[in-house]
C-alpha cells in the first residue's frame, strides 16, 4: 500500500488462533518494529520505532499509528521523511511462544 509523506500510517494486525480461526490476544505482548528504506529503524519524533507496544482495539485487533515526519523540536519537516519501501514487523509473545508477521508499505511524495 502507498502513502504520502504527510499521512499518518495505521499499521494494524488481526491475531487469530491457528487451530480455531477465532480472534485471540497474546498473553505477554504485541510489538511493532518499522524499518526505513535504508534498513535503519524508522524515526518518529526523533525516536526509533523498535519494539513499540501496539494499541489494543478489541479481541485480537491491534494497531500502531506511524507518523513518518521527522520532528526537531518544532513542526514536522515533511521533506525529511525517506521515500521508498518500509518494512513492518509484528512480534507477538504468547507465554514465550514468539510469532513474527512481516508487512510493508511504500512512502511516496
């Protein structure tokens, strides 16, 4: 999916039980890491988006709103957001059983 630099990008995941197909919540954590086109941790408010907790929307539903603009103690500098393909990794921990789901999006002008 493609987005423009000024947009907030909602990264979301639906978690289901592999045996029953029913939505479920991991017991321990649901985290997200976003990597920019250069292979570096993507920045949001000058902070890397690495192993960030996701917002819980309901049973098995989680999201993280990513703002690719870079802030330097002032308004967003939209031109600083790197263009290209960003990789998204969701890491779910269910009592020590780790599940990883990968996704991506493209940031355009």
